[in-house]
């Protein structure tokens, strides 16, 4: 098999998707799987991901990849299945196979188009695919997230889209996670906390409780504050606001990095 270098970037995912029809990615490196999902959300092609449960949890534990994958699945361009154990990492294409080899922070790919070799790889892994269980991505698609947010708050939709694109990885344990991101956008546009929580609950993204917790974390960091707005005979409603004008002027793509930097700086010892 001839060897060629492969770095798990979006361009590599796009190349593999372009070179073959509906490839089967078997236990791909997480960065490559994430790039495939993100590429299918905005580009052409179809693909299948065969993962172990742990690999699926790692991949879809990151919000941007999960919402991109959910959208590609909704569009019929991505299928994800899980099986108990996978010892090889490879991509099966039409008339070609790529075996992925990890070396430090890079990935090399050994590829072949030999018919006998590709058949030897394809048959057992196609059987594994047929026997594997369908994996359900438990987040709304990126399209649902942006469209429903834009339906409620049209003036804030572009800010949310830009903030997601510029946020980098959005893991649940990040200083600003996906719920914190939406809360930060809500503060920039002075949305009501309860309405943001209801939206998150209604689309299956999060809950009012998690939005309240994100608000508390951002308030403690000096990034967000709330203003009590009278609500007739009921309890006053809490309107989100930015506590620092710095976050009102940064481009949406820089909103989360700026907030993370503030939180990290605040947590550092003097």
C-alpha cells in the first residue's frame, strides 16, 4: 500500500468524501470524524460512521460536531451506527481503502485500490455495519437551533450563528459551553432569561435550570448581569444584560473566546 500523509482537517474530510461515494468510516480518529460531520452539514456527499459507544460519546459530546451531525442525519447524508469493539481505523470507499495510522499529533493513511485487498476489507466491515445499532444524536440539528432562535429573536440570529462558528470546541465542561454561549448571546441582545430557557427546553437543547446556571456562572465572572422588569401582577422577569461593554463591541465570532479569556484571567492567581 502506498502511504500518504493525512492530517485530520476539514480539507482531508472533504477530499475523502469527494474521492468516493458514501464511504464507510470505521473507528476514525475523532478529529477526522468531527471534520466529516461538519463538512457534510455544509457540503455535498454522503458518509457512514461506524463507531464504538465510547467513540460516539466522545465525538458527539462536542456541541458543534453533534449539531452538524444531527443536521447531516436529518438531511439523509450521514448515518451513524455503533458496535462493541473495533480494532482497525480505516475508510472504505468505492474501489479504495484507507487505513489510518496515528503518529504523534498527525495521522498517516495507507491507501490501496487493489481489488482483492479492498474486497478483503470491505466484506467483513460491511457485515459489521449491517449488524450495528443505529446511534441517536440527542441534540437538535444546527439548522433547527438557528432557525428556531431566529424565529423568536430575528435581530439576534446572526450573533448566535457567528458565535457558534467562532467558538471552537464546545464541550460540556468548558468555561463557556453551548448553554453559556446562548446565554451570552441572550445578554448581548437583552433577552429575558425565562424565554431563553423555554426556547432551549422546547427544542430539546437544554432546560430552564441549565440556562439559569449558565447565567449564574457568567454573572459571577462579571460578564452578564440581570435587570428585574415589572410583569404586571406577577413576579418581575429577569432581563439579561452585558455587565461589560467590551462584549457588546466584539465581533460575534470572538464573543466566546473573549468570555473564556475573561473567566480564565479571573480564575488565575494574582
